C-alpha cells in the first residue's frame, strides 16, 4: 500500500477532516491544507475544514489567502463535531509552534521539518525532512491518487513550494523540482505574479529602517533588533534581507511582539543546521525549530520592562556568539551612527 492509500484508508470512518498547521501559517502550510482537503474531498467525498492558528500578516501570504479565496477558519472559532479527525501539516505536535486544540483526535501529521515532534500516539505520520516543502509531499499524494488539480489548488501548492525553496543555497531536491514542473502548467501565473508582488504596508518600510539602524555585526553574524516588531512574520523578512549581505553567513532578527520575543534565523551555509542552532540558543527560555538554513522561535517575556528585555537580549547575544563559536567581540554597527545622521534629509 502506498502512503497516500494508507492516509486515505485511515480517514474512512471520519465524519469531517479538519486541517491544522503551525502558528502564522505560511504558504507551505496553506497550500498543504488546501491540497490535502482537495484529496480528501475528491477521493472520500468527505467535508473538510482549513484553519488558521494566529494571524497571517506577511503581505504575500495575505495576498495568497485573499486572491485564492482560501478563507481559513480561525482555530478558536472551529465548532468541533464528534467524528472530526485532525490532520496536522507542516509542523508536529509539541514542537510548540501551534496553540491547537486537543478537541478532536489527531489522526495524521504530514510534515518536512527536522525538529522532532511527539509522534508516538499519531496513527499516521509522514515526515520527510529531505523534501523542501510539505506541499511537495502533498503534490505527490495527489499525483499518486490520480486526482485532477484545480487551478486554485495547483497555484497554492506551487506558491507553497516556491516560498520554501527560494534562497541560496536552495533547500530543495529533485522531488521538489518534479512537483514544480507538474504544477506550473496548471497554475494561474498572473495570480502568482500578483501574490509575489503583493503591495507592502507602511510598517514594512519602518521595520526595515529600524532593522538597518539596529543591526550589529559580529564576525560572520549579523543581529538585528527590532522593538517593537509590528508583525511577527517581519522577523523572517528582515533575515531574508540581511542574509544576502556579503560580509556575513548568518542573519538573526529578534523582535518584541506583544508579550513575546520572536526570533528568526537564516544562514547561507550549507549544512548550517539553523534549526538545531536556534533550539540550543533558545533552550529553556522558549521554543524554536526549523530547517537547515532557516529557523524560527519564540520566547515568552516574563516582564516587558526595557531592562528585562535588554537583559534577555544580552543573554541571547552571548548564546548566539557561543553557538556559532564567535569570540565575544564588540559588535560593529551595520550603519555607523554618524552616517545615519548625515544622511537625514531636512
Ligand atoms: Mn514548510
């Protein structure tokens, strides 16, 4: 039996299939939920529900949701029914990246993260860290089951894979490319262009300016502190931007959102094990996880006072330097203070 057969067989007694993913679902999560919902509806004729845990703030991700009319139900508004089966995508139980429910039995986990979750009691688990995207795995299921794709499903899956495998070096393999080739002719290219070039809010530029003004270089590492961070997903946007700086191999962004510190890491180093590195750095303070070249984490703040935040920042700085074996040097500003002032137009 193929894995997609086993996946479908185990759902035969379910009344409805509810899809969940990690907090602030990204295109890979959204595409995976949509693709699997399409598979379940087509092959089993069962109702499905796509959910969202937390907010979707990145402009491109919002554009994806709006233009493709995904309409995910906020997880806290789900009206659970007896017979619901839960399928978790793009994350694993107890990796701390979801606030999800224990309101219905978790039937399946379909993911590609390296961060190991708690899978002991999950009847069906398919976790393949060798794949660049969960959407690749979902595309394989749909192809295996010979399910015709709609333009909407193909577009969502394609964008989900694309966002995971951009960046250099690519975190992608032949399976990801095969999925992209399969999806491309069926996707709406104009819609994709609109999503990729989503209009950006004012806060995007404010955040970048603040990041430029508060970035410090320590050898091959750049750390950007953004307090407050307007939206949690902007930490990743800052890192994507900074990791292209030719003087560094590692970019870290740390920002305060509400009562939490949000962390994002990027590296251009192959075999960088960014997820492991960030988990070591965050340790007992919070939760973290990710991939080889990208990682994210969250630390709940015990106090939001400036001194408490500064203390935590200093501790994190020490831990990052230690984890990357960088001597405890004084950080160099990315933009010297004098230049910042000189360049201000009256
Ligand atoms: Mn993913």
